[in-house]
């Protein structure tokens, strides 16, 4: 019978470090991939809502609502992956990491609130303002959380030429 168990250690092709599968769950390894999708969805939602405001065309709002709801669902997966990644051995617990964790969690909660507000805005036009405020707050929090994530990975000089 063939042995289908994973080896205890897997060698990283790009370097000499050995990565132990028990140290980091697969979801934590996928955190960078998982986070970029909901970021894009919520940012597109904010841009589509701006287009809906500027043109009065309801089709842009439809695009915004669909992207926002999908982004809210994926945001919670991204937060779980990020918190798992931040708690793995070898990750230094810095104040920037704590800010990034809580900004990400706040952005996910704000995105969920905005997604819920879309249902209220569909029933009552008076809730449209609350939806827009929640959406633009979410996009702003996501931008700041994403920037702090970039600082964690690339450092403060990553834009310097």
C-alpha cells in the first residue's frame, strides 16, 4: 500500500529554510491571495457607487451592491486567515501588526454593516445615506489596512526609488 502521508518538513525551493507544515495552516499561507479579492470587490463597489451618484444610473448601484455583498463574505475569510497567519511562530508581534489586525477586523465589520444596509436601502430610500456612509467608511478602512499590510511585508521604503 502506498504511503500518502505528507513529509514532516518540506523544503522551500527558493531558499535554504525548512518549512514545517504544522507551523502554519494552509489558510494562513493563502492570506495574501485571499485578501486581495475582497479588497478589489469593495473598492469596485465604492467606485460603482460614486458612478451611480454622479450619473443617477441604477445599474451602477446594482454593480456596487453585488460587489459589496461578495466582498463582505470574503472579508471574513480574509480576517480569519490573517489572524491565523499573525499567530504563527516566527511572525514578530509588532504594534504595526496589531494595528493591521484590528483595522482589518474593523474593515470586515464595516463591510458587513454596509452589506446589510444595502437590503435596508432597497426597501427604504431614506437608508441610502447610511449605506453610502458605511460603504465609503469600509473602503477607507480597507485602504488603510491594506497599506499597513504592505508596510508589514515590504517595509516603509517600498515606494522609494
